[in-house]
C-alpha cells in the first residue's frame, strides 16, 4: 500500500496519466457537440411521430409491431402465442377468442428453421431496409446466395414502396408545424414502447 496519498492510479486529486487539460477539454467539447446533434435528431423524431399520430397511427402499437417485424417468423409465432396466453390468464375476453395463427413450416431435421422461413425473414429485413433507403451494400448476406438475393428483392420492393409520392409526403411531414404537445405515446426520453 502506498504511503503517499498521491501514489497509485486511484489517488485523490491526481491527474490522469497522459491526459492533458487540452485533451480533456477536447473530449468534453466533442461529447457536447454530439449531444447537441442527438437532441436535434430527437426533436425531428418527435415531430415525425406527431405527424404519424395526426394521421391516425397509434404509436405504441406501431412501435410494438416494428419490434415484432424484426423477429423471425418463429419468434413472431412464439410472441403471439405468449400474448394470447397472457390475455387468457388475465381473463381478458379476447384472450380465449383469439384465433391468430400462422402457417407453421416444418423445421429441418436438426431443428433449424426451414429454408422458406429464412428467405421470408431476409425478404422482410430487406424490405424494411428499402423503406429506409439503405444501399445494396447494407445487405448482411452474400449477394450471390439465395438469402442474399431474397434480401435484395425485399430491398428493391421496399424502395418501390417508398416511391416519389411517399418521399414527397415525408418531406411535407417534416416541414409541417405541429402543436407542441408531446403525445402520450412517447416515454420521457422520446422513445417508444418496448416489448423486452
């Protein structure tokens, strides 16, 4: 144990080794600039969510469905079945009447998902990437494989869906002045609902 209070790396009042005041202030300035950018983007996100709500979209439900849309078909089925069970356990009238079902694809002998399920998942991911105008290079799969080609097919279909008309509408929505009331569907940090 060091005898002098300034010995050792955790000593009180000691300078961080190798960190000059200029470098410290560089980090603080960079963090503050980035925080400003995040705050500005959060304001844009809130404005876009208000526009969606004004058009009748229930934001909590949309947030939940976007989480579910990113799941594999098997995870989606399991989520729906758990939700149905929860409703039944809570004695919600809809719980016992809910008949949502998905066509179950037989898994491979080793229990891995069937090829069509994998392709459908890749298509859905590509479609959502197309809606976000992602480049083809964002394909997480080798483009010359069947799953990579399915992702690219989804990407192109998503791009078509996000056509000039929708793009123009999105620009109009961004420019629309909406009331300053934050909608009740936003958490205090500006994020939406979570299923986790």
